C-alpha cells in the first residue's frame, strides 16, 4: 500500500493532484482544513488493484468531488472541537467525582456521627444544603443521641409558625393555591372553628371562584349551614371593591380559583389580589403530599404577593414531610395551620414546629425510608470537597 499526504488551497485541487499521483484506485483516508488550505491523506493498494493482471476502473472508490466541497472541512473542524470539549467535560466530571469520594471517605473516617446524622436527615427528606448546614453546626464531641436532639431542635427553630392568630384576632384572608389542594375545605374548617369560638356575627365568606363548577354553590351551602353571609363579586377583578364594603366583619375568608402556577390566568389573578393590599392577607394552601420541587415553584410564583403564611393540607397523604418542610424553611414562609383529613372541623390544628419535625421523623421510620452509602456520597461528597 502506498500512502501520500497532499496540501492544496481547496478540496478540488487536492483531489486532482491525488488522482494524478496515485490513479483512479486511490482511497481518501482523511481530510482536514489547516492554515495553508486543505490537507488530504490518500492511499492505493497495488495488490488489490491487480485482479487477473489488470486494474479494474469500475472499482474506483474516490467519492465524487461535490460530496467533499460543500461543508466537510468546516464541519469536521466543528465536530473535532465539540468532541474535544465533551471529552474535557467528561474528564472534569470524573476528577470531581473522585475528589468528592475522597473527601466523603475522609469525612466518614473523621466524623462518623456527622455521617450518620446526614443519613437520617436524608431519609426524612430534608434538603441537601439544609442537612449539611445543620450537621455543620454541631458542637465538637457530641455523640449520636445529642446530635439527633440538636438537629431536630435546629429544624424546629428554622421552621416558622404563626399560632392560632386568625381564630384569635380575625383578619381578611384569601386562600390561594393549585386546584385540588383543599382550599375550600380548609376555609370551611376555619369558619366552623370561628363560629364555635365567637359565633356567626362577625364572619363573612367570599366566593370568588368562578372557574370550578359548583364552587360558588358549595360556598352558598356552607353559608346557609353556618348562618353567615356569602358575597360573590361580579367578576374576579371586582374583588377589591367588594372587600372595601366588608370592613365591619372581624374575619373574612375568601375562596379563590384554583389553577396551575403555569396557567396563563394565574399572574392576572395575583395582580388582582395584590391590588387588595394591605387589607388582604394572602395565604398559600399547599398540599404536603406534593413534591418539594413543585412546592418551591408555587412559592416562587406567589412571592409577588408576599404571603404572610401558608396552610399545609393532606398531611395524611404525604409519604415524606422533609421535602415540604425544607421548601418552607428555604422560603422563610411560616405555617399557620395543618390538616390531615376531610372531617370538618376536626381535622385541623394550629401548626407547631417541633410537632411537624417529629411527625416527619416518625413518617420516615414508618415508611422504611433508607439512604445508602452511594446516595450519601453523591449528595454530600461534593459539598465536603468544596469545604476542604
């Protein structure tokens, strides 16, 4: 076999020179664009070309010129650069993984109590950064039992609650949240609790949900049952004017339309509620059974309202509570009430931080949640390496 490399200003001239030098049986091995033009490497196998003592022109394997001319040289350069970039990224990820593993192994050797607590917090569902922060605050020399008490106390300190202030002092509260999280049921529980404590005189209900079929009929039925007035705005945009006439009531509970936070109408409704400030207190209704990422998205989209608190529903349906509590701690959003069933008004209680943390721990044990060594290494190894 004879191999030659030829450089020419363009591909057409390079192919012409190769044909002249090697003949029509030449095979193109590679081509690339350099600073001096196009460099083409070609070869010819003289033994294969001689069949029965004669060359066979019909076996030419040189591709037609147009196949090379349009875009091969720049495309080959782009592909080469992309491949090199991907290879560097892969090498970097491999190096970071190895360093993280070394850092995690060192942490396991030097701080076994920290590692065990990170395991337990991960099984509860506590967010990665929050768990690492709590363990990082441990006093030196603590044993496992002391560390558990310290982390539970730390979580309960970071989780804010409001107490039973609505039922004590009243207010004008709009329940905001996605469809199906239990806004209307939560409203009914609070309304019944208020009447049992104060009577129906100072309570008013507002049915502004014009989206869900039967929502306003449900509110009217509740009002008739409790003996309290139910007010309906002509349209949702008229809510500020309606609320202006309800100042004499100590407690006003407002049912709003449920929707996905990605709904095109969601931002418009938030703007209407924002126009009711400072008279109105927006309260997010969040289902504890929802994934932490979805809760964080809802909280972020509603941040424009600056909600003062939230209500956690469907506690009895949650497989884990750590993720939901982590989202609330990250957002510094206090919890007012929690609900763990459909009974009105029994399944409702004021939120207590330590009780919620204890319930999260108990739920993790009941469900048999487990975090293996590989998961812990991937979650906390990079953090350990970053802190070294």
